[in-house]
C-alpha cells in the first residue's frame, strides 16, 4: 500500500499531517499548488488540505483523511494489514 499526502504551504493543519506520515515507507507528498500536485489531487477528488489517502497497488482508495491529520496509530494499523 502507498500513502499519498496532499498539502499546501499556507495550510495550518498540514504540519500535523506531515508528522503523522513522517518515517513511513512509500509516502508521496503532493503540493496542490503545483501542476503535478493539482493533477493528482484532481484524480483522487481531493478538495481540501491536508488529505491523506492510503491506496492499494492498483490505486484504489483504502482509507482517507480529508481536511484533517490522521492519527498515526490508525494510519500504521491500516498499513500493517
């Protein structure tokens, strides 16, 4: 499974989401202010930051936190399953 983290610089909740994802394997960070980040956000219908998505090997969403930072233990639990 992979983690996709969508952030933007002026987001007050994004630092907490970054900390929750820190040190995890297979984390991709997308800045929605960039063309690439906005394209990826559009593909996954991301409308708020921070958004953390857990996707399987074919890109299907397994879990998500939209507009909030995930609980680190919940995130690691999902990744361990």
